[in-house]
């Protein structure tokens, strides 16, 4: 094969959030297969500062700062009849660079990370197109449209409708489309019109079990003293994470503190919104904001929770906690795509009362939770290593028969 063009909606450095972790590992593996040219967008100055890392890996690159505020992108999308998700990641500069690379380099395949970037693939390209949707974004917006104020619900419903059509067109244009789990793949296929089916496959998320290893990390000092300590990790300006911690702080923590008066909930993650910051001090809740390393917070947790009501794909936060041998309490939505067993590798509960009951049972059984954590780490070591997960990638990129 010749060379590969890799397109990502966020620069894949540093790998410190779910989408960047996946795109970073994909990009590094593709760079081992063939020279790779990378086009990516940056959310802020911190993203732009990653250009040195990008340049060291890529044969050539184009990193563009997203400058249009979301309201302007929404207006542009409304005027053009497009999903806002596309307008928000549109860049004339990046489009020109893509055209130049395709004209001047022997590109045999384009790997597209995230649906927003499919707009950069020209209809005239005749090589392989591998489209990594990761998850079904249109389904997420359909879920958003079921709650909240009416104007916002209407916008979400519009986004879901237009994005669903775009996702199907993109999958039919691609050589192969990828989703992060068999469940996401099945959901996407169930939403396709007609009898003809594009090539759609599952390619899971992995975890670096050498990095996320409780043997090499000391607990965060902030988690010393009274407890038990319950930890939630995630990007804290992401709507499903906000809803999850609000529910846990307001409805689950009071029940836990009725038994364990010193119980504390640590919300660990960058960019906490005003609503998240307001949870600080409520029912033993602390909000850390961004931390240099999430592993000490996991290492010091008596229990890690992921009470997501809306979740798409595989939750990296869950794999990280499992790799750190922590007992994890999560909703069925947050467990989607992780083929582990309830009661053995993690614990499931959904309603606040059931979640509190399950949390109290776990906290009352340190021997059992230690066994659960050990089983969780064994599971991710055996099933979720990046080498195992990304083994099919070379064949997908090169079009070899053993990709099936």
C-alpha cells in the first residue's frame, strides 16, 4: 500500500479524554503501517500546542484552530440545511489542505475519525475510506430531544434527523464503517433504510494496563482520612456526565451518608460547568476540576461510579477504573459494549435507590470488592489490550481479505 490520510475532529494529543485516547492509538498504529498525513482541528490554544507531537509522528500535517462560536455554526447550519455538528467542524483551510494532499501524495486510503470529518472526503476519491463513527451520534441527539426546554428539544430533534441521514450516506460511501461496540454497530444497522447493507464492523476501545496499574500509582492525598471515598471521572462540560453527577450527588449520596456520615464523592475532570461546581460541598461532594493525572484518584477510591443515563459506545472511564482494580458501580447504559459480568467484574444499578443500596452493599464487603477489582483487572488485561483490539486495523486499511 502507499500512504494514508488521517482526519480527526480533535488533535489526537494528549490522549487524556475518551475520543483522543482512541484516535491517538489508531493514529500511532496506522503510522506503523504506512506514512500518514494528518488533518485535525483544535479546540483551543492547549490543543494547538500539541502541533510538535503531531509533526513528530506525521509525514505531513494540518492543524486548524476552530474559531467559529457554536451559535454562529448553528446559524450557518440552519441556513444551509446541515447538521450543526458538520458546520461546527467545517474549515476551508483544512479542506484546501486535504485537496492538496490528495493531489500530490500517493494516498491509497483515508481513515476518518468521527462522523463530522466525513465532509472532507471528496466524492472523486477512489481509494479505500475507513469511517470510524465510534458511536451513533444521531441516537444521542434523539435522547437529548426527549428532555429539557422546548426550543432546545426542537434543535436536538432537528440535529438527530439530519445527522441520521448524513450518517447513512457516509456509511454507504465508505469502504468500511466502524463502531466501538457490537451494540453500537447493531443499533446503526437497525436504522438503515432498504435491504442493501454497507460494510459495518465493530472495533472496540482498548486500555493501557501498564499505565493504569494500581501497583505503580499512589492514592491521591486528597482522599486520605474520612470516607468511604467515591470517585467519578470524566469531561465535566459533557451533558451526560453533568446529569450523572447531579443525580448521584443529590439523590444517591444522601442515602449513602445516612449510613456512612463521612462518605465523600469526588468529581474529577476538566472544564466543570457552573452547575457541576455548584455541587461542591453538597452531601460530601468535592469538585476537583482538571487534575494532572486521574490515576491517583482512582487508586484512592473505595468505589468508582459511572451513573450515566445516556451513554454511547464504550466508556473509557469504566475501563480505566477496572484496570486499576477498583470496584465499579455503573448503570446498564455505561456498561454497554463491555462484555464483562455483573457481580463479577462490576456492579450494575440504575434507579437512585437501587444505586445507593448496591453502593452500601459493596462498601460493607471489602473482601468481595477486592475480589471484584482483581477480576476486573484480569478481564481488561485479557480482553481489552490495544494490541488485541487493533489487530484488524492493518487489513482494514490495506483491504486485505483477513479484515473480515
